[in-house]
């Protein structure tokens, strides 16, 4: 046994690991791989240490702004002796930054992603052209001129007095007479409003809400994740009526744009008949029925005879006669009006009843207009060229109800719902998404290398 245990390392032992004798186990042959091929590089190579090193380098670039080993000691540490003067001497005049500023400061050297296309920026070409002109001709914008003037002449800020002076005067904060208002005494209201010492009176109309609709509307009971059968069926009926209304509107447009039936189509005979209508007439109908033969006389209601066909000049006698007739007509009208006013004295009671009835009718109309205004207060108004359209109802079908809030699939969008709510409450006008159009069409060019492959 001692001889067996003292075998050289090149021989196979006859004893197994458990100590009992058994058949000899052949050694595991190492698989030989050809690492000249590229497919065996990553498959049979251990790159874990390289990946950990690269991840550590990326972490340092994101958090610190570079490798810590390459940074100087002054940028990583500062001396804190507890004395401000000594700290300034040791740290070469640098003030110790606050921890809040260090947290908010970005040390990353990775540039932020740029996902805005050039054609999606409004007036980008105009702004770029303007900046180019300013750079070329040295034009300084008004904002920059005012900024430079403000920097050259900084405003002198009066240092406020300390509020912990025990000898300062006290006054009642809620009293009508305040020492702070002494400098405003005797000044005109218009002057105080223009100098912003006194607030202008706000119009009452600005305090009114543009709409009486609440900011957050509660949906119907059928829109719950676990509704009752009756509430869910009522919501389905409402959605069905909306869809039927849309379908009828589409069918109406189709009927208006559809061609007429074959019986209503125009033929060559009907077209020719319409073109010739009024051209071919009988000899009997050539005379115009509206003409009056020469020499006919017409008699007016007051017995005056007037010759319609004669164009002779009126005599002085005819003019005087006409004037007397007009005077007689005016006297008769005045007499009738006086008789009517005298008759109204005897019907004062009936006139009072008519006035009461008119007042009642006017009150009813006024109440109706007020009720109509209250009803329209909750409706969206027309603020722009587009008309407000209600969003689609968010409905779950009967087979989509799960009865559990955890397994519920959301419907709609919160952002879209808030945007529609602003439109419904008349805070913004209905809008559509802006469409960016290309000024010039894209030109496709087939390159030589691609042409050689396709051929």
C-alpha cells in the first residue's frame, strides 16, 4: 500500500477517491482549438476582465468627468484646517463649494443626444441667416446692447437696514394707517397706478371662469374596471349611438357625392330640348302681353284719369288739381288719427291688460335667454377656425372586462385627455398637429456601385 501511495506523478493510481480499488479512469483530454479563426475568439476567450475595466472607465467618465488616476490632487482634494484664512492660503484662494452645488453640477463629458431635426425647428433658416449677418457685419442686437449698458452702469442697490434693531419703531400691521403709506399721501391715483405703487382695479369680467365645466370630469359608472351589468350596458348603448351617428353622416356624404340613377341621367334629346327652349315660338305668341296699346286710359282710385301712353307736358291746371287732392288726403289721415286717439280713451282698461300681457311675455323671453346662456356656459365655444370635437369614448367590451385592477389594460392617454379638457373649458382653441412640409422634393440618385450590382 505504501508503494502504491508513493507512485510518481506520471502513473495512474489504482485506488479511487473513496479509497477502494477500482477500474482506472482515463484522464480528460484537453480539447484543442484553432484560435486563428475569428469565430473562436469570443466563444472560447475570457473577456470578463476587459469588460469590467471598460465599464469602470465609462463609470468614471460619467460621474467624475474622466479617469481619477489622471486628475490632479488639487481637483480631487482640498485642505480644511477649520480657519477660513488658512483655507484660502492652502487652497490658493479657491472657496470651498457647497455640496448642493457639487451635486447639481454635471461632470459628464458625454454630449447629450441631439434628436431634433433641422426642419422641425420653426424659423430655423431665418434665425441662422440673421446670426450669420450679425457675425459678418458686426450688428449687435438690442437685447445685447441693453445688457452691455446695464453691465457698464450697474444699479446701486441700497443696503437694507437690519431687522433685528431693538430701537426700531413698531406699528400695527392690520391698521388702516401705516407709516409705509406716508410717502404715498396726497398723490393722484393715476400717478400711483402708472408708477406701480398702487394696483389697478381688476375688471370683474376677468374674475369669471371661461367655462363652468370642472377640470376633472368623472366618467360614467360603466367605465369602471369592475362595473355592474346595467351600468356597462348603458355605456355600450351610448357608444353605439355615437357610432351610428358617425355612420349616418358618412352615408349622407356618400349619397350627396354619388351619381344619379340611369333614369335621371341626361340624354341627347333632353339636352337638345333644353338648349332650344325659348327659341322656337308660334306666330300667335309673338305679341307681348305686358304692353298697353296707345291711347289707353287708366283710372286711379280717387277718380283721377291719367293717360298712360301720352307723354305730353302737364298744364298748370293739372298741377293745382293734384296739389288739392294731396292736401285733402292729408286732412283725411289727420282726422282718422284724431278719431282713433279719442277712441283709445274708452279702451284704457283693455290697453292696460295688453301691457301686462306684453310684460309677462318679455319676462318669459328674458328668462329663456338667461337659461340658454347657462346651458351654453358649459359648452365649448368657437375660438378658432377649427370646431371642438368630443374624444372617443373609452369603452371595454364585455369579453374584455377582467374584474381586477391588476390585470386591467389602460385605455386612452392622460396627456390627450388633459389637452382635450383644456379645449373644452375654452382655455385654448382646438388645434391640429403642425405638419412640416419639404420645400424641395428629395432627389434620388442611383450610384455607380449600386448600378453595377443591380445589373
